[in-house]
């Protein structure tokens, strides 16, 4: 029943009850009303208004709760709104849930397109770094080596220092290119890419890395593998930059219908999670593949980043 007719029905019932009470009760009003009669009429009117207000409030209570829930929504998830009540209120809840579901799906599709474009741009930049900057630095190294062999002995140490600086720059370019485009992920799979990521982290960090990959992991789609790799990369980067950790554990295993990635460090931890760009990026990537991301930390007890990806 529409909300308009629901309220009209409540008012009609209240007015009919009032009329029945007036007809059946011994009370009457003379042409020249006295004070007692006015008091009785006033009390009856107040009772009718109170009863009407209570019934209307009871009828609109689910709608009030629905409005409150809509105002508290922070993320576009349809499960935030319970489909309670009946008639128009349930219809409104179902309509809002359907709208939220469409918005969530559109946002997820938009995030997918944005992340795909980001990965494509990473691929392009890594290719240019490898093919152009890397080739140029290689030519510089070969030229310096040739000049060093023909230079006077007094200039050889300086040329050697310049050549080592160029070699270090070439190594940095190659490392950045590997971070931008994990070629090993495409060539050898997720576990090999994570192992290479852990090795690279240990080589350029004071913390030691212990990795644990369970055998027999189910096959994941390329999109899911990229998300798992990027979350592990961001978690290791945070452990190196902010946690001041001495050891880090990287694990990948299957738990029921999920594949679980965990990155745990023994760093200083924190209290109160600040939503920085890194954490927001991890959450966006996790939502893209309908995964669950949790960050658990306590001061001086380290941090654990856990990603639960549904196998299906």
C-alpha cells in the first residue's frame, strides 16, 4: 500500500473510533456548553491526536531508520540497508540497495579500467627506461671504458669513479624498471615473482626476509596475480620505509576457498591507522578482485598486512 493511503487509513481508523466513542458514551454537549463538557471534549480531542500520532509514528518508524542508515553510508555496499518493514518502506530499501549495487559495480569497473591503464603506463615507462635510458647508459659505460684504456695514468682513477657511478645509475634504472613492470610475474608466475621481490627487498634493506609459499596453490587470473604482487610490494615498501623492522615474513597459502597473502614485520608498529595513499591503493586493488584487506598493528609489536582473495 502506498504511504499516502497508509496514513489516510490510520487517520480514518482513529476518526471512526472517536465517532464510535462519542456515539456510545453517555457524554453529551448542550447548546450552551459548560466547562465540564468543554473539558471532556478537549480530553477526547487530545486522546485522538495522541493515538493518531503514535500510530503514524509506528507506521513511519522503518522509514526513519532507513533514512538514518542512508545518512550513515560510507561505502557503496548494498548490505548496509536492511530491507525491513512492509509496503513502500521495503520498496524504498530495495530500490536504494539496487542503486548502491549498481554504483558499486560501476565504481569497481571504473577502478578496474583505471588500474589497467596504470599498469599499461607502468609497462610503457619500464620499457622506455630499459630500451632508451638503459641503452644510453650502457653506451656511456662502454665509452668510458675505452677512454679509460687510452687515458693518461693520472686520469684513470677519476674515469673509473665516473664509470662506477654510471654503472650504479644503470643498476638503479634496471631496478626501477623491474619494480614498474614485474616481467618475472608474466614469465614464471606469482610465487617466483614474490620470491624475486623478497630477494630484491633483502638486498636493498637492512631487514632480513623469510618467505613461505605453500605448495599446490590454485591458479589465479592475471588480474588477481597483479593485485597480490602489488599489495606485497607496497607492504614490503612500507616495512622498509616506516616500520624500521629487523625481519619480515612473506607468506602465501590457501585457506579454505581463499588464497591468503601475509606480510608480517617486527617493526615499531603503530596505533591508529592513517589512510595514506599506499593503504588506499591497496584497498582499491583488493576491492577490484573482491578481496579482503586487513592491517593489524600494535606499537612495538610489528604490523601484519593480510590479503584474502577468493579462489573463484
